[in-house]
C-alpha cells in the first residue's frame, strides 16, 4: 500500500538510525541523510502531490498489518520509466523469503499505477541479500557500473537489473 503518515517514524528511523554495517551494505552515505524533520517534511510533500506530478513514490511493505519495509520508485517518468529500491526495515525478517514477494508485488503496482514501460533496480554490487533476491526471482543483470544509486548513496559499484513485468508476474503465480 502507499506509504502513509503512520509509517513515517519507521521510514525515518530506518535511514537516520542505520548502523554503520547496514549503511555500508546498502551504500548509504550517512552524511547525506536529511534530518528527521526534513525527511518528515519530504514525505508529507510526497503524499500530498498528485500522482501525475510525482518524481518519486513509496509503497509500504506490510505483514500482519505492521509495516516492515518499503519499496521506493525514484527518477520516475510516468508512462515511461522508474528506478526501484527495496528496504526491509526489520533485520529479523531479512532472508526469510518475504522480500521477493513484496518486491514483485511492488513492481507490479508501480507498473500499473504509473503505466511504466520499464523499471530498473540498482543495488550495491557487493550487497549479497539484494543481489541474491533479484537473481532468485530471475531478473536479468544488464550492467555493472560505478555511480550513486540515489541522492543518499555513496558512489560505488552497482548492479543494474531489468525488472521485467513478465518475470514479476511469473514469480507471483501460484506454484503447483
């Protein structure tokens, strides 16, 4: 579901209270993270912006009615392209199998909500969890390059995956 005000505290804590190890794993430049007040203001502005004027969008990942993470879509060009990020807030749920399903559900939502033709995802190349998940789903790795993954990232080696709609739909199909 779209990120809501009741999710803001968890979202803000995820970025402002990241451990050094977590920041390193995801390529987060701690010195670039805005203050909690600025993050809250940015989130308020995002949820108040009409969908057709958004440059970024966030979906909350929920389990048992509790927000456990999020997917964000950045560099959004409606009717064309976006860059997807994924964040599991709860460390105890990482590696438990929730990520692939929540990621695919988010990708389908982004494709439909913004009528996208293409989505990419660029995790840090040495982030084992994100890369393993994207490979498990079956998304093709199309590029490895050096860049900043977002405005909050360090410049590092990134792996670019094409988040193809048909692979997403196939992953979500019930298995018999």
